[in-house]
C-alpha cells in the first residue's frame, strides 16, 4: 500500500476544510487535503459565499463598532436552550481574527456586506448591518491549471455559466431594464464572459462561493498544501485511542496517509445521505422528499468516519437541517436541477401559498423560516410543498425562480412545466392543484391591503431584513408589497430543500470531536457541517453556515499547529 506522511490530513475541500488546511500550513505544518469528488470546492462552490462574522475588520474600517455583547445577546435570544456558551464564544471571539489572518497572510480578500441586516430584526440584539462579508471577486487566471480542478458555479444559479455576484452585481442584473447604468454593467459582464468561454471554456471571473474556494485553493497552493482529488477517505487510523491518519481510495489503489497531528473532518455533512435524512428530517418518510442543494459527494462520509472512531452525533438541535425553498428545474438535456428561492420571495407582488390556497408565512423573511413553516403547515397526508404565485408584471420585472425576467422569454419555462400559467387566478389554481376559490379569495384579500403597501396578516416589510429583500426602486410605500393583478398569472412549485445539515458530530470549542464520555478524541477534529451547528440548528442570519465553517477551520488549524 502506498504511504504518504504529513502533519495534518484534511478530509474535504470546502470552505471549512481549506480554512483549516491553509491556517495549519501557514503555521508550519505539512498538510494534505483529500477530496472525494473529482473537483475541489464541495458545497461552498455552489453557495452564495456569504459569511456571518460579527466584529469583522471590514465593518470596523467602515466605522461600525458594535458592543461585542450585542451579537451574543442576539444569539442568546435566538438560540434559547440551544445556546452553547463555550462554542459561541469561540466563534465570536475568533471570527474577526480569522478574517484578519486571511486578509493579511493569504490570497483570500473580502468585500463587506455591511448593509445586510440580521434576519429577525424584532429580536433583541439583532444588527442592521456590519455582520456579513463575502470573498472578493477573483480572476481565475491567478490560479493557473488548478482552476480546471475547481467545481464550477451551480448551473441553475448562473446564466450560461456566468456567475452573478450577490449584492450590487445582482442588483444590476435585476435592474437592467430600468437603468442605463445597470444595462451597461450587465452588457459588459456578458461580453467578457463570452470571451472567457471562447478562450478558456469556462467562467474566469469568479464570484460568490466559487471565489471563496478559488482564493482558498490558491492560498493552499502557495503554502505547498497537497491537494488530492477523487480520493474518498475509507477509514481512520486509530492508535491507542488517538487518530493518526486515514486510508483513502485513489485511482492507483488504497493509500495510507499518516498524519502526526491528526485529521480534520470537513466532508460536508449528510445532505445526500438518504437513510440519515429519513431518520432525522421531519416529514421525510422515504428520505427522498427533499431537494438537497449540495453536491452528491456530500453524503455523510465524515460523520461516519467520526462515529467509527467513537464520535457522537448531536441530533437534539432546533433543526437537523439548514432549510431552503427549492424548485425542480427540467433542463433541455433531460436532467433536472435544483433552484434555491432566495431572492424572489421578498420582491413586491408575489405570495406563497399551500395547496389549500392560503398563505402561511411572511414570504420576505428568511429562507430557512419559509421552508420550516411550509414543512410544519402543509396539510397532513399531502406532499409538503407550496407555490409562489405572481402576475405577469412581476415575472417580467424580477423573474420567478429559474424563469428569468425580461428580456429573456418566459415561454420555455411554461412549456417545460417549470412554471404554471393561467389567464385567471382560478385557472392557475386548477393547473397547480390548489383550491381555486380559496386562492382567489387569498389574492383578493392580499391585494386590498397591498394597494396601501400593507400586509396585516404577516407583516411583510416590517423588518430591516424584509426591506433589504424587497425592491428599493419600487414606487409603492412598501418595498416588499404590491398587488397581484395583471394577468396572465404564474406559479412555481416549491419543495423543501437544504443548503446543508445542522446535525453533526459533537465538538468542543477547539473543534475537537467528543467521545461518549464527553472527552475529546485525540487527533480528531470536525468542522463545517461535519460538526454539529454551533448555533444549535437555528438560522439567525444569512452566512451562518460559512462564517462558522471558516472560523472553526481556522480554530482547528491553529490548534493542530499548537498556535
């Protein structure tokens, strides 16, 4: 059997794994990263790339100096009985240092998201900004040949393979028909993308999650981290109760990787482990009633490895899963993709309804909240689903899910069955299998208040986060509310999906995996979604997956290096 010797072995190449690898390598360790898939990046490469990091230096440079207790107050109120003071403190104390470390010593640079509020603005401690950041756009030419080994942007959230950056870039795309400046920005981006396709066969302007992965991979490369793709870890090497490496499968056969400082599990949780989904997800009787957004390779390998070494799975969280509302996208080649409904729900002129034709949630709230409400309130005995319903004006202005706005045609989305269309609300309801009279009544009631910019039933537009998700260019009094009045009418079916899992291996504040008695297992760390959510399965703000992932990767790398 082939053998490789190193100081630290990292299983998985998403944000948490690469964060651990880069941190440990910068502190002098010889690091190997093994990745199950043939490409690097994991679920991070398909994500929006936002990181929740209160107190980060970008916010401070912008003049935002909040009391360090404020995010703790927010989390105490949000998490309630799931608040783990030691791990929350480790996260909040180290997140700013993590950002500073990567800014100063690596290729990872950031752009602030200071204008993005925490999701639950009515909760004490919620901030109106200063908690978010994202990797700065990156020119893939900086990575060289390694770029072709990175997972490209998710097909459904790009346009002809062109990723669109969350924030001002996305705003320009949504406003291209209303602003000459936005139109010119979009045209320039598209022309440059076409040039890159012609010359390189793929996008070279990296943004969002793939920019984060690209910058981390470049940093790893600069620090001589060995990156091995198509190498799933088979079993851990445990000697005297201490983890000393792993056996991985490679094209040339099994390879023993000896790691004197231990192993970091960062394999992406279990979003595609059907049996575990069936056991832990609510209203998922077969395990298949779920549209996971992470790649198929995120299928529970890291958690199984940890359990085999004596680690314990934490399941008593507020939610075992980071919910996302997702629609199925039928592609022309016969494949079916998954589209996450993050942006469209908050725009003025759309509502979400169940099969009974009734609204069930504030649609402009968090994506986790929308899906959790759908799972809880969908009629018993029926498929858990909802429909986003809008009129022609809305679809042409904002798009609806994967059905893009003007100037792209809406017809293909209707013909493929992705969108349902009806000349009247009742006709649309019948096409969807929604109670027609109830939907008509719901729309009528919604419109009566929407004309005044009000939503007395669910309070759309009542929080800073709601208003951020709305349309700042909307001429009405509420950026989240407008009538649904101009036929034809459209609907897209939305199902429960996820960005990843919250249930994971129990860890301490140093990201060490804990055994049956609560003591750390020597040489074994878990980060990202292989580690049980530091926020207890709650979803208080956007970026709460990648912020802790990067931070605990940094913590694990430093701990393994003795820093």
